[in-house]
């Protein structure tokens, strides 16, 4: 009887440690995936900013009215801001609910800070 109690205890402890190990690995995988996705998003945002700059230069070269240029810039800034908010909200919503507490950001600016911190941490390792 005592031996079966020890065996049962061993099975339970083994199961607990196994689950903790899997959870740790799952968190690592999600963090790596998150860092890669943020890197792609930041790169995409930089490309969009570059294209917007080219667009504004072309508008100026072709003599587009100054008022129209301002309207276009405001619309672009608004659309880009909405895109940034939307992409971060979607990224957070795609996280499994059990792991959402590990997310270190909640909007674009904090996501960029988190991304920068991740890059610095990788360089320092």
C-alpha cells in the first residue's frame, strides 16, 4: 500500500513538473514569435513612413496646393495611427488568454519600447 502511494505521488509530481516545463517552453516560443512579429511590423512602418515622405516630395514637386498637402498629411497620419493601434490590439488578442499576462505592452509606443528592449537584451547576451 505504501509503495503504491509513493508511485502515485511520483506520478503526480512528474506530471506537475512536466506541465511547468511545457508552460515555460510555450512562453519562450510565444515571446520569440512576438519579437519577430514586432520586428516585421516596425520594418513595415518604416517603409510606409519612407513611402509617405516620397509621396509628399512628389506632391511638392508637382505643385499640389499647400492646403491639399496638409490635408493629405493629416489623413495619412490619422490612418497610420489607426493602423498602429489596430495591429497591436490584434497581436494582443491573438495571444492565448493564459499567456496574455506576459505581454509587456498595450499600445504602439509601449510595443516599440518593448521591441527596443528585446533588441538590446539580445545584443547584450
